[in-house]
């Protein structure tokens, strides 16, 4: 049986209308990083970026090339801490998530 709606479209629609869902994506990504589940964390951050701000806006905000960010959060991406932390900090600030 075919799905009636693309998963990415579903995530985007939910993120647009539900601020708590956006926060949950970010918080879960941070928890995954702390639990050493790097692949899931990257996937959640990529989903958040695609559903909300987009890579172009994020690139401008953190001073990194858009293509570099896309590679970082891609399936084979392996971001360094110095590249990853500004992204997480920006997203947490944007969603007003405090420690």
C-alpha cells in the first residue's frame, strides 16, 4: 500500500504549525548526540533544517557555506565539533530552547 503523503512533507507541515514539535526535534537531536547516536542526530537536525529555515538561511546565520552544511548533515557527513556547535546554538536560540 502506497503512502499518501511524503514523509518530508509531513514533517514540514507539522513543523510549520507546531512549535513544540520543532523544539522536540532539536532536543531529541541533542539527546542523541549525548548518547553517541550521531547518525540519528544528524538526521533529526537535517529534518529540522529542511522543515524550517533551510540550508541557505542557516549558512548565512552561522557563516558556513550552504553546500558544506548540506554535506555535513548528509548520510556520509562527519561534521567536526567546531562546525556542529554553532549550528546547534543557532537552532536552539531560534527555538528559544534553554539549557
